[in-house]
C-alpha cells in the first residue's frame, strides 16, 4: 500500500538498484516512483510523496555520437542489413532524430509525404506537445517505398503484440559488430543528427 512506503524504503531501494543494476537504472526507478505518488496525489491521495528529498546519484552526461570517420562504416554495415524493416528503421532514425518509441510506433496517418512532414501526436511525446518533424528527401524516398508495399497502419509493422517493431536490440548489436563500432546506443543517433 502507498501508506506503507516510507522515505527510508525508497532510499534502500534506490541504493540496492544502484549496486545491482547501476546508477542510471536506480535514478530512473526513483523518477518512476515519484511519478506514481504524484499521480496518486492528483487522484486524491494526501499521504505525501516519500520520494521527495531522496537524492539521485550523480550521472555523467554522455557525449557519444557517430563521428565523421565512423559514418562510412555505419552506412556500409547498414546497407548489408538483410531485414529491410530494420534497415529503414535505423536510417529514418538518423535522418529524423526522432525518439526510438516514436519511430517504432510511427503510423501512416501521421505522415504527409506530399508536404514531407511527420506529425507526432501529443499523446506520444514526453512533453505532451504535438511535434512536426520535417522529412528530408532521403526520408521521404524511404517512406514512399515502404508505403508502396504496406498493408498495415504502422510504418514499421511486425508480428509483435503491438503490431509494430519493438526494441531492435539484437539488430542494433549486429549492426555495430559489422561496422566495428563500440559504445554506441540507438539513442545516440539523435545526437548524431544534431552534430
């Protein structure tokens, strides 16, 4: 019960997750718990938030993105990807700089190929704001090719429960191994576009 959770419980959990799974995971759990109690408060809970005042671990900011000398290897490895859906997903990720979850759940109804624009509805964004993502010519070409053979509402349809692509971790590792790249996360594609 919420009423049984005390600040000391939260601190112990935070430390335990930090030891077992790392400081980043521990801090994400702390944020999640804080959100749970905030939502409960919105719904009438008046027992306070035991997460308030629990200090997060200090995190080191990542500055990793694909360097100029790594780009040819990255694109060469990507061109060798046999799974076209995965290949297109990674290409569009770097061409748009969109978040992983938004990209995986992209629907055809959100894409206007004539205007070269992808509208991400507010329900799918972290800030609850609608975003319009301009699509460069290369992105439009990929989407047109996909649309010509698509029978799904999803741009990246799959046989998963959601109906769309989910967590392509294995494919990402395969790509990095082929390219000979290390310490690069899928999220770093957003930074790569920005750089």
